[in-house]
């Protein structure tokens, strides 16, 4: 099984995927891309869950994770739920 990506690489990957999604649904026009990104809903995230644009123009991710620096790498912290 492949290791989970670190937070920063996963965030960069999701940003690139969001731009690809917007270009695929519109064109290479900057306004068209902006208009798609402003209302994006349910785009899959590499971190799990989906990405949706909130009313305040910040993304709302369904999958939130906590990360800790251990040595020279990032480690995802698993929380136990009761």
C-alpha cells in the first residue's frame, strides 16, 4: 500500500486538480475558470472526502486531518472515535 501524502503535497495536488476541473468545465479563460471555482461542489480530494467552495470563497473539505512533524517527515495523526 502506498503511503498517504503529506499535507502540503496533498494540498498542492488538490489545487492543481481544482484548476484542471475548472478548465475542463469551461475554457482557458481566466474569468470562466474563476466562475467555475467559485461554485465548485463535490470534487474528490486526495486526502479523502470532497472539496466544496463555501460562500466565503474558502474551500470546505469534508476530510480534515492533523499532521505532526516527526524527524524529517510529516505523519498523519489518527484520532480514535468512541
